[in-house]
C-alpha cells in the first residue's frame, strides 16, 4: 500500500514538473507542432485596420490616419508589435501618442546604430551633402 502511494506521488510530481518545464519553454518548441484544424473554431483573430488604430488612440494631428480611412485604404494598419510597444510607453511614461512614437522611434534608431537626428553613429561614415 505504501509503495502505491509513493508511486502515485512520484508520478504526480514528475508530470507537474514536466508540464511546468514545457510551459516555460513553449516559445522554443511550439512552432514545430502541426496546426490544429479545430483552433479556428475557438479563436478568430480580429482584423486590424487604420480605423481600429484610430479608435485605439494611435492617431494625432502629426500622424493622421483619417486620410487613409477616407481614401478607403485596405492595408492592415499599423504594426502590431510597434503598437504594443508604443502603448506600453504611453502607459509607463504617461505621455501622448506623438511623444511615445518619438521615444519608440529613437530607441529603434539607437538599437540600429542611428542617432536621434537620423544620421548613422558609425565613426567611419562619410556624407557628401
């Protein structure tokens, strides 16, 4: 009887540890799984558009999306990753859309070796203007 209890607890702990490890490392292996044909029944992605971006507050006088909507632009709208990052900046720093977009763009420039003025930071860069 005691051996069965030890076996039950050992298997339970092993399964919990394996499930935790699989959950924590899912971004490494999830792409390798085949697509689930039933997934589309449970979740449908909402289409992103310029109109939705305007409703979400991603428009201003300097970054006007109303012209795109008025012209019937059928593109998907703004980049979802950039929108999430800009939204995070807006909430964390309590700034408006224009300022958050400027901070995001300067940070992206800095990651790619470009100064805030738009010129490369490479000391070997030569510009003829």
